[in-house]
């Protein structure tokens, strides 16, 4: 059996990654392919926690830009992440992976409430834990949720799966042909250079708690496994040089 480099991981899947080509909503074939990739690392005995975004359904900022109360729009965004989480849970369970969804906003008929110690117990039993409804607070993002939960469950790394790029670039590679891909960065680089990897709240939380982050492409099958076994894919961001 291949040895994983990281034993407990947080995987961040953006809402966009679930939408596939259509750009909105949930594409079942995309989710199925992610579920298969996740199953591969469960087979390596890696403990997997997942945070799913909601941007494929609703983004609070977009609602607020159209005149909606920001907090209300953000709560709608958090509910969108619950829909995505249930879809991912369904796909994983379909292929025999045991899962639990925990929500930061209580909805007990739908999922368990977030209880840190209980989440850790599920992970120890090799169940995939999907953290839904973000942090439960408006004005935050699911990237910040990933950083927060990673710190709480003492994850070894955050894997940030992208579906359009394969790492962090000096400029948008789809626009600028001279854009350079970085192999390594620090959180300070992200903050200083305003690199659009994650929002600054999420970056500083990762920096302060020294949690490494790997930004990589999930579009290629087997990439989650490559990242977990320490293959040099994507860009790694660390707290210190
Ligand atoms: N959100 C929030 N608090 C959180 C996490 C998410 O208010 O702790 C809301 C926010 O409106 C955000 C939406 O949920 O726009 C969807 O999350 P995000 O934009 O992070 O999803 P992604 O970009 O990863 O698809």
C-alpha cells in the first residue's frame, strides 16, 4: 500500500467545481468523479474532512450587491453549501464510502450538528466528515471554514481543489500567457501580493496556525491521491519559508 504523506486532511471543494461545464447548479457526473477520487485516499487510510462551497448556487456578496441585506444573503449562501454537501454525501455513500454531514447551523432532520469531538471520532473510524453551512456566521467564506475546521481537528494539510487552474500563478493564466506558476509560497506572499487564492481572513488563520495548503487541479483523475502521497503537484503554501 502506498504511504500517505498526510494522515488527516481537509479537502476544500468550491461550489464551482460541482457545477462542471454548465457553470451553475450540481453536475452529478462531476460529483461522482470526485467521490471516486476520495474513495482512493480512504483506501490509504487517510482521514478525510471535506468543506464544500456554495458559489454554484448562491453567493452572499452577489445578493448583497443587488440590494439584499448582506447577512440574509450570506445565510442563503450557507444553506446552498448544505445542498452541495448532501449531494456529495449521496455520491460517496453510493460507492460504499461511509460519511457524516455536520452542519454549523442546526437542522437535525437533515444532518448532525457540528460537534468537534464527534467529528474527530468519525474521522478516527475512517468516515468522511462533510462540514456544511460554513462557519455558521455571515461575512465569512467556506475558505475560512476550511482553515477554521482544519485548525480545530488538527489536520495535517488543507487540499484546495480547483477545477480551472492547477496551482497559483503570478497572473490569470487564461488571460496572460506570461503567467508563471509558483511551486511554493508563504501566506505572507499571498497577503502581500494580493494573490487570489483564498480571502485574507482564511489566509491569516492558516498562517497563524501554521497549516500548509496545497492548491491543485481536481480535473485530472487521481490528483487527490497524488497530493496526499506527497507528489509535487500544484502549489504549496506554508506559514514560514
Ligand atoms: N458563507 C457565509 N459564512 C460562511 C461560509 C459561507 O456567509 O462561514 C456564505 C457566503 O455568502 C458565501 C456563500 O456562503 O458567498 C458560499 O460560500 P463560498 O462563496 O465560500 O463558496 P465557494 O466560493 O467555495 O463556492
